[in-house]
C-alpha cells in the first residue's frame, strides 16, 4: 500500500507536501498504520498531495504537481492525488488517502478507482495531520469495492486515542460483495444533475442507474435544496478549523524555522510566510477572519447552523432511500494549471462531495466509464452513517 | 472624597491528578525540563487530546463545595494565541459553557460573614514555562520547559464583590482551604499551583457605576497580593483625586521593586478566536457519575468548624486553627478517640505540636508522634503519672525515639512522685532549711509559697506531684 503523506509512520517523514514540515520525522504510528502493520501490509511509500490536504488538484505541493496517468497534461485530482495515481498505475494494490471535502472521491473519479470516505468517526484520526478536525476522515483507494471493503475492515473501529472515533461495531464489509440489489431504494437529487455537469458524465451515470433499475432497485428523483449552501458552509468551517490546527507550525519546536528573524513575532511571521504555500495561507487567513471577534456569529456560527440543516436534510432523505447516487465531479480531470490561479472555480470542484463531509455520512466513488477523451469518471454513492456496506454492495454491482 | 474599592479575583489552581488533562504524562512538579512530555502535549502533527475524567470530577467537587450550578453537558473550546510555551498555538479551555456557574464562597470580615460570588469555574490545560536563564543561553534567547504543558487547571472567577485587600486575602485563604480539603490541589502559591490575577477599580462611595478597571498579574504569594492590591488601589485613588483618569490596562507586579508596571500593548491585545474544540466530544455527567462525586465529598471546613464547636466544646479560636486543614482536624479527632479532655488536646496541638511542625518545617502527616502516642502522653499527665513540665521532656524524647510513652518516662526517670510520705519528707526538709521564707509567709507574704514549691521540686528532681507539694506546704504553713 501507499500512504498519503499526512498520515504518520513512525521514524519516517510526514511532510504534508509542505516546506514547513519538509524535514519532520514522526515519532509515532498513526492508529491506521498500527492496524495495517498488524495485518502485515507492506508500505511502498508516502504519496504526494496538496499541501496540508488543501486543494482539489494535487498541484499545491513543494514536490511539484501530481500528473494524471491517463493524460500527463492533466491533474490527478486532490488532495490525495498521489495515492490515487499510485494505485491507478499499479504501483500498489491500494492506498490510504484522507478526506475533508472530497479529497479521496474526486481523485478516484479522475483516475478510475474506487475511493471510499467512511463515516466520520468510523476510522481513527490519531496520526492523521489535522486540516479540519470535524470533517477529516481517513479512507482508501482500491481497484475494486472488495479491496476497499477489506481495507476499511482493517482500519476501522474505536480508538482510545481519538475521542471522536465511534464505538459502533465493525462489520465484515466484504461480505456484501455480490449481494443482490433488488428492492434497494435509490434517490437521485436533482440539484446534483443540474447546470454545470458534463453531459457525458450525466449520461454515463444514467446508464449505470438504468442497470440498477433493471436488477430491481427502485429509483426516484428528489430534491436536496440545502445543497446550494454546502460549498460556502464547507469553506467557512474547514478554514476556521484549519487556522487553529495549523497554528502549531510556528518554527519553535520542529519543522522549518526562518533563520534571520530579529524577535519572536518576526520569527513567527517569517517562518509561516516562508513555510506555507499560497493556498494554505489563503485558507488560514480566511479561517482567522471568520473566527474573529465581530465576525464569528455572522460566519462561523451561521455556518454551523447551516451545517446542521444540511445534515438534517440528508438524514431525512435516508428515511426514504437506502442510498443516494450523484456525480462525483462536474467534469473529468482538468488540465494542469487550468484552475490554480482561480481558487473559487477550484473550490467548486468539491460541489458534489462536501455535503457528505458536512453531514458526517459515508460516501464512495465508483468508476463507471471514460469519456470521449478516454478520461475516467465515476459516480458518487452516499449512504447513511455507518452503512458503508451499502456503498460496497452497490460499487461491486457496478464493477460487475 | 471617600472611595470604594471593587475587586474581582481570577484564580488558577493546578489539579492533583496523576496524569495530565489530555494525555498520560505525569503531572509531578520539579522534574528535569521536558521529561514529562509526549507527542500529545508537545502538539506534534497528528495528535489528538483525550479527556482525563478525573478533571471533571475535581471541577464538580469544587463546584459543589462553592454552591455552584453544575453543567451536565460539558464542551471544551479552543483559545487561540501564539506563544512559544503553547505548543498547539491554542489552549483547550471552556468558554461559553463553563462546568460551574453562580456559586459563592463565604468569608469572615470585620463586619461579619460575607458571600463573595463566583461567576464561573472552568476546566483548562496549563501552558509550559518560558525560562530565561543566562547560565545556558544568551540574553536574547529563551528556554522552553513543556513539563507543565497540559497539567489540568481550574479557573475560578469571582464576582466583583471584594471590597478590600483584606477581603481578598480572606477569599483566597478560604478558596485555598477548600481546594485542599477537597484534595484537588495543593494550593501552593509559591510553587505556582495556585495563581491569582486581580481586576481592580475604585469609585466614589455611593456611585453605582464601576470605575475603569486594571488587571493585575504576577502576584506569587499571599503577601504579594496584599501589597500589590494596596499599591494599585492607592495609585488609582491618587489619579482620581488629582482629576486624572484610570487607564484600562494590564499590569505586572514586580515584587522586587514593589510596583506594578503596564504590560506592553502587543501582549494584551488578543482576539482569542474561541470556537468549540472539534477534537473532543461533549462529556456528559450522568446521574450515577454525578451522584458518586457528590456522595464522596468530604466534610467541608464550615461544617467541620461548627461540629468541632459543639462536639468538643472548644473555643472558636482553637477550632479555627484545628479545622484549618483536614489533616490537622483528623489528627485531633484521632487523639480525641483515646482521650477526652479536648481542651487539653487542643492546648498541646496549638502549643508543642504546632511549634514542632514549625521548627521542623513538616506537616502533621509527617509528625513523628501518632495520635495514639500523644493521647498516652496526655493520659499520663491527667493521671498524675508525670507533671506537665516532665511531659514536655517526654514529648521531646518521643519525637526522636521510637518508644512508648511509658518506656520514655521510665528511661528519663520522670515518673512523678505521688506518694504522700515521700513528698512530706521533701516538704519537711525545705521548711526546716528556709526558715526566713517560712516566717515571711506567716507574716502575710503568702506569695513566697511559689519559691518553696520550687525548692521542693528541685529537691525531688522535678518528680514530685506539684499539686500535692503545694497543698501539703500550705497545710503545714497554716497549721
């Protein structure tokens, strides 16, 4: 397996693709690494990513951009782009990535892989370098749903080191592979199929959905109106938490320290100005702003309220549907450099994926085909919290 | 014009938990710098806090003892600021929802009992220490010791109900007594486990609106608090008397120079950007947990004081000293199980015992005499086996010798002579030797009897029962 470089392996570097942690060696194993080691997994290496998992293209990295194996002119997606490519080119059987707003599902879609974001709390975050604590979750890339299910079974479960990890028992996820889908109720939220979606992706997904229908699944279109607030909500909460989580990179104890500072404040300023990349600085500034006195109620507090509405809306949809199917991304892999100077457009790449993180439910990209440029794309399956079995069941069906 | 002083105190008390609030590191004081640390309290990338539930229990104990409302569903918040001794760049604390609110502490003032309100008590983690030691580094460099980082604290915020440095002292004394009774903190101000900041303002008597306040920090002993408050109150009153304004400011007390200096503006203009700590789940105090904490509360100082007054019929002065600490009170009660002249126990504890503790700089727990041995000693006096003055010698001997009271009396040869015929022999000898004094007594100078008693005691090497000596002398002189 390959491991995204924001997950700690003892005595190895954890750089988060950042200059500020370029030389940092972790003194401990992440809980997921301990579990994989216990299962005799061989680690082939750490993988490139967007700096501190902030990005949707794996271009924000001190090591340079990750390229898409289907077209080296294009991005692999992000932020877990390196892990996606490692699996896509067959360098390893599977890889760990991390999600905050789609960082596994989107690159999985761009590289034709299964990419699963488990329920918040399903997998311990201990040893995952925090970006946005209430959204972060470790997940996996694999060629098949069965492989992904096996990996999740290995890494999931309660951890005494992570209070937010769930006590929920871990089922044998791989047992559902091949299980009949007859009688499953599937919802298609119309907002996810509206303007901005690549028509080839739309028709690819609708083809897959028709297969489900043929096998006896019940398909219904419905509405998730709060979805339109998801991106705004996400970028307020994620950046607020990030501004605090990244405060520890100050040059005092470990990592990069600017050398020519005259006093403490200058040392902080220079270290952080030189050590962080543009996108990280942008998000820290945004997050600092939304938490500031006088703005907290209007931004952070409001975003938390909207997050609750989004969660409630999804949960009530799950009263009716076993799973929700949407596109994973509005387009296939875009060109390197195409969106890097336009953060807002880049942020919109997460439009279909952030809701699952905000609601804390589980979701997965299942590859469904390639477009006329031979670029892969997938569909997104969302299921209620702790119903990952449904993701693997449907994923395995599409693979068949 | 007369001015009224308004003081509110903010106390941080370090908790006596075995381990830190969010990791398993020891909280022991005084270890080598940076030896009691782990990736969690060092704020390494990827770590997460896990709450030590003992901290919640300790907070509830103090909340119950100070008549607070206790919040059942508790959340933590991040207080964000940069400082080298704060590894995560934020302190995990509580903000909008403190665990305890709206309590009070009762203090004694010149005008009787008074309640000082408590606005809140909340749980938080301590930061590390910045050490400036030119033996190791240059004057421009700072050393960081992170042993203290993550040690649990309770922050206790009083209402602005305190009206004098004297009341502030009484409040702090009471609060320290409480944390010690509850065994949640050692309350040691000099070692920094009990720290106090003050908000101070003055206003003309009769004015309802509060004056502009200043915040006073770095008062590291009870004496500093008194001095610093006096200093700042005088400074503010002088400003107002001269038609000047008090500036809202944070001041640092300098105990060497006996003055308070304003902190640099940069250090105090913080926007802490509080927000709920996403790495911790809310901790819920359910009924069984809450009840088990409540039921395990010890008898509190005020109750113990009242009980000692009535049960042992002791003067208020004695009772106040004996119940000052739980250990002293427990010691008294252990002695009282074996010996029932309670006032006599109290006299000895406030006298010889207290003197010994002072001289040897030890606590009652380290005192070499068990309550049982002290009781035997007092019984020996009571039963006329030894005189009080002999008992003091026996007491000294017992302090450094592991022997029983009887053995000590035997060894020192201090057994009192209560045999009337032997005492009579001494008395007769003295009466025949000191004829001048005998004559003086008979002439009405009865005070001379003291001298004659002394001579008998000298003759008996201090062993004669002094009561018997004096009554026999009197009998013979007046015959």
